[in-house]
């Protein structure tokens, strides 16, 4: 193995890891970033898909949208000199109701019966009342955290209302729309963390807020730009297999049973900065600190020597990825605009529950020109959780027909004939295993959330999935990467 020495070893070159490395360097610390994949960016990824016209078309396989509250990401994008543009939103939206009837409407409110409309407003107000009580940085500290964490979001909504259409339409914003898990599998507290991180539930409902801007040429450009600054400090294609992070204290070793008692008792939790060694197939990096910048569902892919303290080993097993298919369909032109439609479509409880106009703007690897809109129209749709499972179980052609058929319910028969079609499948990728992000199972957030950001000896954690502001979003990744590096710099200074 090639031996390297640096102050900090960063595991993972997604936005969190690269921001940690960038910040640590600015603090005068040397860094090595070890990335499993042969590219940087993690769950952000600029891609190309070949069309029936023989040309490549640009798509954003992973995360892409920025909302106005994501201020740390916005300032970084500006600093890196990356231009942004607004999502196309002119024209009327489409809603398909539970009976399959299509309605064209203006504004944010779904065209539902007056009673359902009132019920949705009431539910949203109630969620926002609770959201206002939640500190996104420590939801487990809410006086009723355990109580809010033991009821599923679905069950709670059903306790509040007997209108299934209102429940489906409210649930969509957190369940299929964000956590990408069925609403009966996560708690009310977990749902409140999501809305608190966005400022309010009303912000999640407002697609013009939450899906506001994109980076010209794709969100992965943020990571590519940071990696370019870091140069040889970033090493690709090197999954970290082992992380040595502490010497078990021989004075407390349980000789008889062969387990270091200090680790078993969790003493090592508060261990000092020390000789950390990260091992990959080809590298051995010696450092004083490590930043673990991978999603929590992947922590257990690394062998920790000594093992993580008991409570961490348990906690990590209760954090899992959601599942969603991001559907990309490229057309000769954005035909829906000819009919005065924005391309924004909703249908709670349907196979495809959300669609947006995702037409590209600016320079990109498919040949876009700076500041100019691509003449081809792109739609992006989402197939979440149980529907995603059903779709992956189908043969490819049937899957494509089912998904395009569901999109055509909103935008008509022309939707059935894209010139390029692609399904984002991060669940099949070894170094992600789901989408968009991870969350706790029922009861997990109140039991273990307090551990997620506490360093384990010299190991600091950084990922969007353990963020407060920007939770599960690129902004959260950037914030967490920066915070981890600043915490290390502070430890170094004292
Ligand atoms: P990641 O991006 O997952 O990066 C982690 C990195 O660690 C990866 O590069 C991985 O390869 C690497 N790694 C893992 N294990 C190891 C190991 N053992 N050794 C070395 N390296 C390892 N967010 C938004 O803000 N807006 C959106 O519109 C949006 N849409 C999304 C759509 C999709 C389809 C997906 C999948 C995500 C979306 N997100 C969105 C979420 C956003 O992409 C993530 O929040 C963000 O990428 C998380 O960054 P991260 O650095 O914390 O983790």
C-alpha cells in the first residue's frame, strides 16, 4: 500500500466530504480524501443519456434543486462562480385526483373539494404548530420527543382526519416527496424534523420555494469545483475498508474474554485525537482525525478497529435509506408549454406523484451554451417507495410503459414518446444503496439521534443525513462538512 500522512483523512468525496476537506485546508490542516467511486459528488451526478436522435442529452441523476433557505450552499455556489437558474414554472399546473380525474389549476392549492381543501389547511396548520416547537438541531430534546416518535406519521394523520384525499395530499410532501418511505414506517417526530429543517411545513408544500433554483451544468459541478481546488488531495476508486482509530487500553483489557473492556463500556467514545489509520486496497493514510462523510447506512461497511462503542453500533442499524426512482424523459420540445402548462403535476397516492419541467439551461456536457435554454424539453417525475419496488420488479419495457403511462395521465399522449428516457437507480449502487437519503425507523430518532453528531474519539461525522438545516439536502451536506472541519480545527488549537 502507498503510505500517506496528513492531519485529517476524509472518507467520502460527496459534497460533505469535499467541503470538510476544503475547510480543513483553509484552517491550515493537511488533508487526504479517500473516495470509493471513480468520481466525486456522491448522490449528485451530472449524466448523459443517448436519445433516439443519436445525440447525448444532459440529465441530473441525483440531487439538483436549491431552495432560498439553503443559504450556505447558495454562498458556496457563488464563491465557486457557478451560475444558477430558476426552475420553469410559468403556466397552469395539473392535479389528478384519487378517481383518476385530471384537473388543470393555478397557484399552489390543489383543486380539491372544499371540504378536502379545508381539511388539508387544518392538517398543515396543525403540523406547523408542532414544527414551531422543534429544534431541527436536536429534535430529541423536545419534551414530548418519545411520544411524538412512537406514532407513525400515517397513524397520526389518520387520528386527525377522516378524509383520505387530504391525508394522501399532505403525506406526499414528507413521505414520497422527501423521506421516500411509506408514511407508516417513520414517526411524527421524524416528519417534524423534515419540516423544521425547511423552516416550516408550508415551505415543503410550496414547490416554488423548495424546488427553486438549479446550477447550470448540474449540481455535481459544486463537488467537481471543490475537487479541482483540492487536486491530488482527493484519491478516487479507494473504498475505505478499515479505520483504526484508537488503541484499546491494555490496563482495562478483559483478558479472560478477549474484549477490550474500555471499548465495550463505551469509554473510548471520548478518546483523544490520535493515530488514525484509514486502509483502502492501495493506500494507508495516517492522520490525527478522520471525517466520516458517508451516509450512515454505510458506516457498517467499514471495519472499525477497535469496534465502535456499543450504542453507536446499535444506533447505526436503525438508520436506513429511502427508495425513489427519479424519472428523466427528454422530448423534441417542451410540448406542455404550448398548452399553457407549467409541467408541474401532482397526484397523491398515484404511481408518479410529482412531475416538473426540468429543461436544462446553460453549459453542460451535452453541448449547452452558457445562459441559454436547451431547445429540448425535459420532464422529471418521481416514483417513490412501494411503487418503486413494484416498478423494479417489472421487465424493463413494461416498467417504462407503466411509468410513461402514469405521466401521460397528467400531460397527455405526447408524454408517451420521449426521445430519451432514463431512470436514476442509486439503490443499485454499492456506495449509496437508496435515495434520496437516510432516516430513522419508528422510535429511533428520539433514542439515538443525540449520538449522530457526537465525535467518536478522533472520528467526526459529516453528511446531509445528520444535518439540521438542509437535512437530507446538499445544503445540509455542505454545512455538516464545514462544521466537522471547524470542530477539528478548534480541537487542534486547544
Ligand atoms: P453523498 O453524496 O452520499 O456522498 C458520500 C460519498 O461517500 C460518496 O461519494 C460515496 O461514494 C462515498 N463513500 C461511501 N462509502 C465509502 C467508503 N467506505 N470509502 C470511501 N468513500 C465512500 N438534495 C438537494 O439538495 N436537492 C435535490 O433536488 C435533491 N434531489 C435528490 C435526488 C436524488 C435522486 C438523490 C439520490 C438525492 C437527492 N438529493 C437532493 C440529496 C443530495 O444529493 C444529498 O443530500 C447529498 O448528495 C449528500 O451529500 P453527502 O456528501 O452527505 O453524501
